[in-house]
C-alpha cells in the first residue's frame, strides 16, 4: 500500500513537472516569436567610428550596400577593414557628401579596395588636391558618377526607398551646406543622414519638402554635433527618437556642443556618440529601430 502511494505521488509530481516544462517551452516560443526578427528582413545602419570625421554604412534587407563618406585619409584602411569584417565585398552606392577631407579622405582607399557601382557627388566645385585625385580616379576607372542637382531616388526595395535630397539652393562657398543629404525610409521608419549640413541647409529642407517627407526616427547629426546644426526648427519638423553623432574623442572643436546636447535633452532624444561608444549599429525591421547598444543618455 505504501509502495502504491509512493508511486502515485511520484507520477503526480512527474505529470506536474512535465506540464510545467511544456508550458514553459510554449511560453518561451511565443516570446521568441514576438522579439526575434529574421535577419534577412533587417535594415542595418552603422555609424563607423572614424574619429573627428564621418562615415556611415547602410546594409539593406536585400543586401544592397550604401557607404556615406569615408573619414579622413588616415581612416581609409580602417573603414575597409570594418566593411570586410561585416561581410561587405562590394559597394552599390558610395555617397561623398561634400569635399571636406574628413569626409572624403579615405575615399580613394575605398575605391581602390572595393568594387563600387555608383558614386554620388554634390554640385559644387572644389580644387583641393585630394578631391581632384578622387575625380581623376573616377574618370580613369569609368566608375558611374552622378552629380546630384535635384532630389534623386537611388534605390528601391520592398517597403524601402533611398533618396538623396536636394533643395536647389546655392550656398556659395560654404561647403558644409552643400552636403548631400540622404533619406532612407523603411516601412514606417525614416533615417536622415545630414553630412555636415548646418542650420541654413536645414531651413532650405524645411521650405522645400513637406514635413512628412522629412520625418525620421533617426538623424545622423550634421557637422559632428556642432551648435550650428540640428537646429530647434529642424528637430520640431523631423521629430527624431534617436540622434547619431560622429566626432572624435577630446576633439578641439568641443563637438558635440553642449548647446546641442541641451536641445536633444529638451526633445527627449536618445543619443549615440562615437567619441564615447566607438562604432554604433542600429537595426530596423520597418516598424521599429533597435540596437544591442544603449544610448549614452539611457
């Protein structure tokens, strides 16, 4: 009798623990289904740490590769190694926002080490030896090059579009405001890459485009987070959740400027900075933007 009771109690416990185990597995599978995302459906945005310079890598769900800028001349090999480490062996679209050396300096290295299908330049004349060498390389190697004078879509995928925005405004010799500005929309999420554009260029965007055309969850801040970029009116229109800032550690320009940081705090924006965090990677599935890294102001 005692033996029977003993067996009955163990069977009862066994059924209980098996039921609990199965229930737990089912619960975890549901949670996994809610939180995991098929990597083939993700847009990846990389803010590459190039010190006091700029370079962003975009890999689309269909594995098209966009590179925006390439840091200064000392950063070319570092960017090339970063691209290779992330599985990039060719570049479909290479956007050189404007002719300043901290944005185009590594450009020749990238052109020499990767197959580049398309290059985009702003409609501004600049006579630096570095810029002229890039132009000569593009010409002698027959790399398709487009001077962007009007807003141009450069890539379309399912639910994704990449456009280079142009206002048609003449900014004279002020190269920062000639920066090519790239807008990526994926599902309900938008991304704006501002080069070195400052408040005058931002104002031109606001007057040239409807607010819905500029809204973005993420802004790569213009001019390394200077006080003269990512202005209050621009933030009001774009309404970002995240701002990315590319700048060097202890740089002599005091980027990002405390005035900008205060503006971002007032707008309750999450901030990522290469000077404090190194390279930053964001992902989007078209409905949200997320990262395995925490913002500096979490």
